[in-house]
């Protein structure tokens, strides 16, 4: 029986990374051999020393968009935070709103001329439908201009006022993020460690680099529910993988090349796609996944993974435990804590091979 408490550990708060390291690849790297549980340590900029010619590195190129908008109610001037969840159409967005007495008809004023009106309520004062005064490209340009990076709740700083907020727009984004306006509300954080120079070193060594897309949803921040544990399904996230990429991945798998997922998002996307039937992949794949990977799962294509250190009792620590073994992972986390590794989104990395 799957129990959250079996994946618990005590983490000192001072090990929760609040800011990114500079340069990106200066983070530490814990190496875990999943076969015997052996642990060793290095720096991320030496990753090329641990990969071989012919290995296949799979990156999630989804781009984080600045989904947090800070505004004021009109006319009371009370502060409101609007979190963009999903585009419904044109200038209509489904959002979460933090603020007092938000009712249908409430106008919210942001900076740079951006405004929104609450036109529908789905569930109390949280899930709302709002209509903006711009649409299409003009609306997205305004959002990218005034929006803030949606950092995880465990990063405890005043993001709106912090000088780091501008830095977050750069650093809470991978260097290989695809230039699209709509993407993720959270970064595929294992990829934050990569620099262009490190990627070049890997390519020069003969490592194959492939990009796929999984747009990370708000559910990644939510605690596991009893319903998810019972149904063995997670929140839905959108995957996009083209026909040529799927064909290349099949070729590498059939040649027994090592397939290395960069992050749990890449792993979820890969395992979803390679769980489908051939006829579903004729034109590539664009669709939702709610795959829940936990110990006992038989991986279809992923052989190894580069990942950050995850929250206790989360679906993510269960996923890495499925690949590396629960006892191995918990031992590695224990050692990482003892050696004062930095945890979570802006933290250090682990290579499970």
C-alpha cells in the first residue's frame, strides 16, 4: 500500500535554497548508483565526466511564464494577487485570486494599463474567470511586462519588492527554454543547472541531446491527496513531443543507448509517451498526462535521471524512488542533509544512474 509517510524525512529549514547559485553549473552533484546504492559527490560542471558517448540526455524545454500579477481593487485600492492558471480564449483566463471580498464585477487594476474584471466564480473566492482589457499578443506582452515569476511557496522572500525578482525571470528559467508565450507555471528545475558551455561540452563528447515539452502545472506545488493515492493518478499536465523526436528516441532505445531524463517532468513525459500504442503516436503526441510513478513501476524508456532534491511525502520523491530504489534514495537524502546540500528548486542536483 502506498503511504506518504514512508517517504518522509526531516529537513532543516536553512537547507531550503532561497536564491540561485552563480554560475548555474556551480551547484553540487550527488551521484547515486541505483544498482548498489553507492554514493559519491562532485560538482555539476563536471557532469560530462559522468556521461558517455552515445548517452541520450532528454530535456524539458517548456518556458516559465510570469503568472503572478499584483494589482489593486477599483476603487478601494486593496491589494490583490492574481495567479494565471489557464487561457480559456482570447482575453479570458481562469485564475486564482488572493484578496478580500472579490466578487463578480470587481475590476482589478495592474500597472502598464492592464486591467481585468471578474466575470465568473467557480469555487468561492479562489477559482475565478477574469476578462482582461487586452487580448492575444498584446495581452501576453503586457503579462510578460508586469508579471512576476511564480516561485514555489517554500521560497520565503517578498518577491514583488525584492531586487531578485528581475533575476528570477532569468534564473528560474532554463537556458534552453523554448520561446513560447504560454508554458509552465513552475520551472523544470533539474534543468536550471545547465549552462550553454556545459551543453556544448556534452555535445562535443558525443552525448545526444533531445528536447521534449511538458508544461508544468500548479498541481506540482500541491500536497498529495488521499484521492490521488487511491486512484494512482496525479494532476494533469500537457505534453508535446513531435513525430521525429519520438522516432529518434525509439531508435536510441532499440540500440540500448542510456536514456537520461533531466528532471521528473521529462521522466513523466517520456514514460507517458512510451506507454501509448503506436497508432496514438503516428503524428507525434500532444495531450494530457496524469501518470503517477512510484516504486513498483516498470520504466519503459528512462534508464537514468538528473534531478533536484524533492519535498518529503511528495509524488516527486516517489518517482525518483521508483527509479533509484526507496532505500537508496532515502539514504542519499540523509547523506545530502548531513553534507548540507541545498534543497528544492534553487538547490543542488542528483544523478541517479
